[in-house]
């Protein structure tokens, strides 16, 4: 039997986990298997199994996690309330006059839907049905039409309610409310950068997407009442958390109740309500399963001391902190192409976050950066989950065309990350002003 030191055992465990994931084992099960074997190796059978057994109850009894099903439910109820169509129509009337106006309208409609949704795959599926047919009907280039839907859907992970930000806050023990509030400004900033890229491309080559004109001011203002549900939920979630009137869970519950009432007025059927509740339960169970499995693995890493050792090693390097941070950026871009965002955060943050803290970076700013990096990863081959969701709804648009269509938006995301890195106040100024 090979006798390994604790740190060596931790490194072997990380390698084994990566190997299992590459072979196609679900991250929840791969992490649980490796973590269980590792804890038994370090603590022995009895203590190892005892340490593992406390994780499911300890995780699910965490009050902060109760915000996740609330935010997920808001998204599904918003879908069945048909808020997406109203948001897109309003954006079409107000922004259609610009070069690439329908693509710009899609960006802002997705951004609005993101404020009442917690899953980027849901946003991609919804707007692939709503926006792509309108753009193709208007003669838009299909690569641009599919690319803007896929890229716009990544705003869903940044603009609250965001499951990724909730999980990040729980892992690093940072205020979930502050993180969710901090996501608004970078989300809007990212949408503005997308707008600039689309306008530049369509002004340079008008055949990509011509302006849509003919809407009167009366028609534009007439489209605004349909967006009121989104505005209401944004106001409830944002201001209640910003000023401390409600916890994130309470804000999510209030938002879900408001959307539920609105959905009833929009003719929500019992079958649709049942479907929304079932989909919420399925997605919540999936997220919790990933959390349980990965936390077993991270507890193993904690026992062997790998996170602390890595943090000490990095801080002793004779390199500028920003160089190390850029290396962390590249690591997350690489991992994000093969791992789902929540699992990746749970897997890596116990090791990476102590390094970030030791380098003196703001944890709220770092959380927003990670979510944006994950957005780029979900657009990138070979996996590109959001791309395949769009292709699943629109199989007439080949995957290769969608990947080509998102190229300019990945450049836009890199510009956004560079700006957020150079000017972290874009992320922190709202939270700091409310403190």
C-alpha cells in the first residue's frame, strides 16, 4: 500500500476527480466518491463516515440556501406568465431604430427577464423561441440572431436573482444580499458593451441587421405597462436587500408571490402552475445534490490542508498580485468549458479563495468576476452549454454558426472583465454607498 503525506493525498484526489469528470462521471458523484475515499484514508472508516454523514443535513439546514428555490420559482412563473413576450415587444419598439435594433432589443429583453429568472439555460430557451424568429423575419444574419440570444442569456447569471452568486456567497461566507445587489451595475454595464458591439458591427455591415422603424411615441409608451411586472420584481428584490428591509430569502419569496399573482391575472392554468413547481423542485434537487457531493470533497481537502498550503505558496511567489489573478482568470475559463458553474465554484473556491484573500482582493468584486468568467465559459467550445440549448430550440441553425455568432460577444465579455478589473468601483459602488 502506498503511504502518502496528507498534501500529496490531496493532490492525488484532485487529479482523480478531474479524471473522473473527463470520463463523463457527473461532478456530484465524482466529488462524493473521491471525497469519501479521501476522508476514510485520512480519518479512518468510523470518523470518515461520520464526517460525511453530517454534510447533507448541515447543508440543507442552512437558511441562506432557501433563497435558491425562491429565485428559481420566480423564473418559471415569469415564463408561464408570458412576461418575456411583453419585454421583447417593448424593447423592440424602443430600440428597433438603432443599427441592429432587434439584436439590441434582445439584449435588453433578456436583461429584463434575467431580473426575474435564475437560470441562463431558461433565458436561452425562451428567447430562442421569441426573438430569433423575429430577427430572421426582419432579414437579420442568422449567426448574429443566434449569437445574441446565447450571449444575452449569460446576463442571467449576473443580474439577480442569481443562483451562482448565492452559492458563491455561501462558500466564501460573504453577504448574499450584498453580492446580489452588486450584480446589477456590472449586468447593465455588460449589456451596454453588447449594445456597442452590435451597433458597431451593424453600422459597418448593415446587411447583418437593419434598423426597424415606424413605431410612434404613442406605440412605444403603450408597450411599457407590459413590463411593469419585471419592474415590480426588480424593485422588490433590489431595494429590500439594498436597505436591509428583507433577507435575500424574504425578498425572493415576495418576488415569487408577486409574480404568482401576476401570472394568475395572465390566466395561469393549474397544469402550468404544477409544471412550474415540479421544474423548480427538480432544479433545486439537482443543485443540492451537486452541493452535497462537492462539499464532501472540499471537506477532504480541508482535512489534508491543501487550500492553506496553496495560499501560502502563492503569497510567497515573487510575482505581482494581478499576474496571479490573471492566471486564476485563465484557470476558470478553462475549467468552465468542462464543468457546470455551481459545481466548479464548489470545487475550486475552497482552494482558490484563500489565495484571493491573501492577495488582498475584494471578495464581492471577485464573485462578480467569477460569474462573468463562467458566462464566457458557457459560450465556449467544446461544451458551450448555452449554445447547445439555443441549437436544441432552433435545430435549423447549426452549432458551428452559433459558435461563430458568439465570437464578437466573447470579445465584448473580455472587454467587460478588463474594465471591471481596472475599475472595481463599477462592482462595489452601490454596496459601498448603502453601507
